[in-house]
C-alpha cells in the first residue's frame, strides 16, 4: 500500500448548471484529482468537515 500523500491545494469551482461543482485536489507531488460533485455531496462534505473541526476544537488552543 502506498504511503498517504499530503494535500497541497484544494479548489471548488461551481459549474454553470448550478447543480454541480468541480473539485480540484492537488497533492504535494503535483498530481491533481478532479471530481464532479453534486450539491448534496458538497453539503455532506461541508457538514463532515464542520463536525470534525468542532470535535477537535481544543487542539486549536495548543
């Protein structure tokens, strides 16, 4: 199994239809993964990130 790569850059660009967006995820090696996500998927991603950050908020205080 390959070692995990580090996130270097992350962009979200809404598509013209207003129902989907392009996700661009670049690793520290310069490789980019491009995905299309629906509004529901983006909402789930945002909720998941918000929950994780809320649960680990005390780590920000260090």
